[in-house]
């Protein structure tokens, strides 16, 4: 489809401008490549229209034009575009069994040192919500948290719904900041988290937010049917959920391959413009709070010596969080004064729904 004539809602443009001009800081001498799909084409087209007015050149490709979905591997005609660009965006609705092609794509991005925005599951709604955050403020919050997290031996998490767990860490593992300002490594957009691979996680994790991969679209927010995960030594030991279909499907997913049942990621969301769960993992995981993921630990970023062909995130809400013995969050709200920032800037930002 010719994006030059593709009509989409102009409300997508502010989020697209954030992505291209602020988060990726695209320069006039750079070449941009955007990979999208038919479901996400309005977002892809808005990004294309902004990028082509900033960059030296911009190329947009639609996955279904080149390979049938779900696609476990991307064809060479798509992969070749990564040899021709300095900046890349992947904005696609995920389908089951596609993590392999995303790992293929990201592996090439990392090998080529491309500045990259990973927008798996991006929607028009998220473009008008989380993508309108003040990412410079999100970066400030993220820096305050990561300064403490890098020194942490343990992080304790409790929630009103029953989460009660302790994660342990090693300074040999690297904490990463993906605040939306894409500098040292690629990042999800909308941005807003710090993460690493824990040494171990023990206790109970109650998922009352959303679940990653294809589960988001299928099950949405789990506030009515929360899923309780029992963790021991960093591994998933059991799952309990009133939705037995979800319980079974999640357990099976976490036993797809070696390490699929191992906690490979521990993360703190830092996007102050996200106030409630939407059922879309891409945005929900950025809400201030805690999420973990089973499977691949992004070893190239976290300095973790194992890998896995699966990766699925889960989120718990309304947390109390302690980094070692220093409390950084109460009932889902950062202890802003202790961390050295404030929420005052949100009062004048109409995109996040706060009024005087």
C-alpha cells in the first residue's frame, strides 16, 4: 500500500513525532527503515510520514507483502534493509510463534549497531497515550532508580492483590535503562523501564495486569481473574488461575524449551504518563510498578550466560517496592521526594488526563 496516500487519524502524529524526533533523535543525514504489518499500518504510516520529512530517506515495508503470518523467520528481502539504514522501527501486532523472527531481526540490529525502536503490539490508542509522555522526565526518573538498582542485592515486592516476593541480584549482571530516550541500546517504545536479569526470584507473584507475547490480545487485563505464580530459586513452580484455559496455556508456554520457566527479566516501569492497565503489554509494562519475564534474559544486554527461544512478561499492580531496605514505591506511586523528582509537571499535560 502506498503510504503517501494512506489516510490515518492525525492524532497519531504527536506520538510519531516523539518517536522519530525525541526518542530516536533522527538526523537529516540518516536513513530510516520501518517494518510494520497490515494491522498496524496506521501507526507505521504516521511514523513514515514524520520520518521522511526529517531523514535523508525512509523505507516502509509490510510483513505480509513478503511472508505469510505467523512468520517464524523473516525473508532476506526484509533483512537486507537492515544493511541500508542507521535507524529502524519495528511496529507489528504479535502473533503466536513469532519470537524467533523478532530475535532474528533484533540480532541483526545489534550486530549492525542500528538505533532501534521495538514497538511490538503498538496500537493507535498507545500512540495517543504512552507515546505522548515527556520522555525526558521519564529518563530522569529512570536514572534515579537505576543508580540505586545497580548496587542492589535484593528487591522486595508486595502488592494489595497478594504479591510477596524477593529478587536477588549480582553486580556482574547489567541493569539497562530503556526510558524512551534511545542512546546506548535499542529500546521498546513507548519507553519507561529499567531491567536486568536476576540471579533468583522467590515467593508469590500475582498477575493482575497483563501478560506478554500473544496473551495480551487474547486475555487482556487480568484484574477479574488474576493469575498467581509460585516462584522458587528463579523458576516457575506452579500456576493458579480461575481462568483454566489461561492457566494451562501459560504453563505450557513456560515449558516450551529449556529455561522457558526461568525468570530472565526483572523490571521496574517508569513511564509517569501511564496510569492504568490497558491489556496491552507494550504499554502496561511501562506503568510505574514491577514486571518480570520468563525465558530469554536478553543476554547481550544484561551479561547473562544463558538464552531461551521464548520470552513472556507478566505484571503485578499497586506495588510496595524496596531496593534493599530503601522504599522506592508505595501502592504503585514512587516515593518521589526520596528519589529526587516530582510529579508536578504532569498537571499541565492534557495528554495524560490530569487537570487543575
